[in-house]
């Protein structure tokens, strides 16, 4: 991503996850139109952001990738994308080879909070994906609440894989009285490269 305007302290501010554009989706979280997003970013002093397309309804979870990529390609100084990927068909592996060659694509965003992805991850049925992502140097951003044991095994198996855990790997919409205690298992993952 380009730097955009530089804040007074010299560091660009990047929002690491915004659902845009606002399209039909399969989750309870909505999106934002990219024009409004840029206005909101300017008002908040955010230089750039990573767009995570909304999970599309129906059989193709990644159907909202093209509109998100179009927005990012039109404004590469402000936006880039962590695209959705269909894990239910191993034949998708061939798509991994050119994933990072797509202009404005930074990596892959996966959600393991619901089926079928949850079972695929917990039952260790994604070896084809992890091997392909590691081989291709594709960063993976994942929502995996309560699954840090599985994430640790993954990180040990693929030390070269770049993994980002969304929302501190905590369940969404849960109020915690002791955040430090809740993220202690996450902090233990810092031992992995």
C-alpha cells in the first residue's frame, strides 16, 4: 500500500480490516460503500485500509472479491484486499499459485467461526490449503475464536506461513471483565516466528 498522507508522528495509520463495499452478504455484519469509507478515513485520520470483502451468500463465498479488488485497484494509495477463499473444494488449490499476482491482493481472509470451515480447520482437513499458502508466501488472516491450539499446531508445521489472528482470536460480541487473562493463550503464540 502507498503511504497516503503522513501523520505528524511520521507513521501512516492503517485500518487492518474494513468490510467494503456494502454488498449482499451471508453474515450479520454489513459493509460500507468505498466512497463513504474514504470520507470516514479522512475524518478519522486513517491513511489507508485493508478491505476484507463481505462473505457472499450462496455457494461462492468469494463472489464479493471482484468489487473489493476493483475499489482497491482504483485507489491503490488507500486500499488493498485480503480476499475470501473457498475451502470446500480442494481443486481450488490451483488458484493459490497466482493469488498474489492479482493487483491489490495482499492475502487470504478465512473465517472458522461457522460451518463448513470450522470443521475443516478443527478436523485438520485443509493440508492442501496450508501447504499451498505456505509455498506461495500467501499471508492468511483468520477469525478462529477458541481455536488457538489448532493455530499453534499450524504455526509449528508451517513456520514460514504469515498468520494474522483477527479480533485477538476472541469470540465476537462478548464483553470480558479480564482481557489480559482472555488473551494469555494468544500471547503464548508469540514463540512462533
